[in-house]
């Protein structure tokens, strides 16, 4: 809303208008002054007034209030479902989903919703509400209108989207919504910036018939942050499912899984340090996980396997190693440190379904072919610890991939899941077998090669937020690289295309050149440009027989010393830093 003139007739600028008590603008295009200062002031006014959403053309700007708000109830969803012009209602995430669905039907073209922002901005929550709205489209508009008018039957159907539970066959929309607690438990963790941060990216493809009826869903995940399984920052946590298992397991499960009787997560090295925060309820989290698995048709035996894999990973981290040589030489042969370490390894082997001696041999030695013979070389302490952690990360990643596959199996059009827990058609193999299989893809594409149902789709992209920690791994560089690519696509689709439309319509506006720093092109080229970008050089060095950290650093320095987005500093761990275009933050790669 534009600031109103004073009695003197002078029109105050936007920021001054807000200071005079004017309302924050929910439509940013209505602001009399549109610059960075006015936008920032408006965002602060929105926050003070408890306003979460504002609109700017095709964009929905969302502020994270860091508290629960009554914005996503049944009445609000119905108002968007029954409106003939959702864009005319107050800005809301439901409105974005409603417009995408309307355009899909009216224009006969697939749509994509991109949810981006820094870590903690509320991307995952908004993605859930997009899913909630799109899942509700299985209900005909006439039934939604009847529900809005108070028709009991239709109201009961709508209520299933807000925590209701139906008997008999679990419908597609119920399965879609109940998948969220599982993905959050196994793929989210607390970070410095966010209490429930997604540590993976996902693309959800909701396929529709041309009539707008939801036909099936497909889920693709990528870039799971595996390093978080073994380590995390002082005020952070590993994946939520690990803590939930420790806190919420039954007495019988604790005995079977060799968990602490007190539910203490810090009994496991991988979960230390563990600093609980107010509002974190791990017992309730495990209860939600059990309920979601039941709705997806996961059998009790499969759930026991899932818990066994999680506990096996935790016990593997407690297999403490040491150098056998009394001198403490880091290159000396490694062995299990004490009886406690042996006990932990024995528990891990039993839970993962492998022989204890085979697991021990795999951690402490490497078997390789030399000509026509096989030879065994003992691991040093550092190599054995790296092998142990690599195994734990690989097992967890494969369990996560199994989970994604199982969720997608349940969301297929030909899948029938009963609320009693019967297995869906085309269900994937046992989670324990999958977690230990040598064949696992880093990209969890649950429906690769399967024919799709529905001619059109609405795609929802939910990616990690951009982050820069005190120490950043190669994973973090890849995450931020993906963010830069997404941001460039965003700029091209929204701003550059808008300028083209203005030009085609003869509208005179100041032309803004988004090339270079504004669209992240320089940073992206630095990272991916062939043949001498950071990632191509890293890949090249990895496949060379005599490749080394020093050689990689020398090549990077030679190729990019003069690049405006690059700087390098040698540290204790021979690290390097490639400077990102966002605020000059650095993403370090430990070589």
C-alpha cells in the first residue's frame, strides 16, 4: 500500500511512510519507491506486523517468523481451492500452488515451483504447504465448495489434510502428506542456522491428467550430506532419526539394538556433542515416523530392519581404533583400541547382518590384486578410521535411497496401500539388504526407466539454503554451487525474461545488466568451466595415478590467481578457498 500524503500535500517516501505508521506493502509493485532500502524497510515492517508473505509479480517473498501461525488451516486452503481468481487473494504459498495448478489446466503446460533462499528461510515448510495444497486437488472443486459451505461429508474429506486419519485404503494424498515426517527425520538436521535444515535436495514431480486430477508423484533426491552421519558442529546435530531412535525405542527394541536404557544419544560417538534445545521432542518424532511408515505399508519386520541399520551405524562409530605400535606412529598398523571397541564392532556386525571377522578385516586391512595374486595390506590408524566412517556414511546413504524408493513406490498410480500396513505393489527390497548392497546410486531417482502416468506435471524444487560454516567440506561447495546454478536460473526466468517482455510491449524501463556478478555467472564459470574450472581440475587430479593435493593447488593457483572470484590460502590441512559471489563468503575444500 502506498504511503498516503500528509495534509501539507507532500508525499513522503516509502520508508518515511512506514515510520508514520502506514501498513507494510504486501504487493511490492505498489510501492512508490522500489529500491534496496525501501524493500528492507518493508520487510522489517512485515515482520513487526506479523505478515509472512508479499508478492512481486511472479515472485512470492516469504519471511520465516520462527513460530507457528494460523495461516495454513482448513478454511484458508478452502478459500484458495474455491476462488475463481487465487491471484486476487492475499499473498500466500497456497496461492502459488493454486496458480500453478490453474495454469496447468488452462494452458495445458507443465509448471515448476522453485523454492530457494538461505538456510533457515523456511523453504522446507513452504514446500510442505505446496504439497498440501496440490494433494487437496484430488477433491473436486464442487466438493471443496460444499465443504466451505459446511457440508459434513466433504468437510471430513478435507479434514484428512490436517492430521485426520482414514481407515481402509490409504489414498494417494494421504501417502504424499505422510511422506514428509520420514524425509524430515532421515534427511533433516539441526545446523547453526536452522533447527530443522534439509541436508539433501529434492525434486518432486506431481503428475496430473489434463483435467487437473492428480495421477501420481515421483521423487528425486540428490546431494545427501553424508559427512553429517559421522560429525557435526558443536551446536548442531546429526540426522534426527538417529536421536529419535535413541529416545523413543521401546524396552524390547533397546535390548535388541543394544541402546542405552536411559535413551541418551551421547552414548554414541557419532552423536557427540549433543546439546538438546527446547522444543526438540525426539520421542514424538519417532512416534510420527512409526505412524508414517505404517501408512506407507512398511511391515513390522522391515521397520525392525530400518532400526537395525540405524543402530548398526551408531555402534560402528563406537568401534574405537588405535595404532598397534607402542610408538604411536600414525603410519603403523591399526587395531581395535579396547574391549569396548570390540563390543561395539560386534554389535554393529550383528545389526548389519555381516560376519564380525569380515567386518573387522575390512576395517583393518585392504585386499588388492597384484598381478595374478591377491595381497593384503594392513591399514594405518588414519586409513582404518577413514574406512570405518566411509562405511557408516555409505550405509546411511543407501538406507536413505531405499526410503526414497519406498516412498515413491507408494505414490505410484498403481500402488495400493492399506492402513493396516500391507506392502505396496513394486515395493523395494529389504532396507537392510539395500543398505549393504554394493550397487547404490548417489542420485536417488526412485522411478528411473518407469513410464510416467499423467501428461502434465507440477515440479517442486526444494534445495539446500546457501551456507558458509567455519569449516566447509567438498559437500558444502557442491551445495553452494547448486545454489548458484539455481539462482542464475531464477534471475533468468524472472528478471531477464521480464525485461524482454517490457521491450516487446514497448514499455520504457531502465535496463539492468544481470550478466556477471548479478546472476552468478562468473562464480559458476570458475567452478565448472572446462577445462580449467575448479571441479574439472579436481576430477582430473583424482584419476591421475600420481595425483596429489599439492599438484591440484598448484594448478588452481596457476589458472585462477587473477580471477576476481578466487582466492587461495594454505592452512594446516592444506585447504583451499574459492570465494563465492554471495557476500564474499568462502567455501573451503579440505584437500
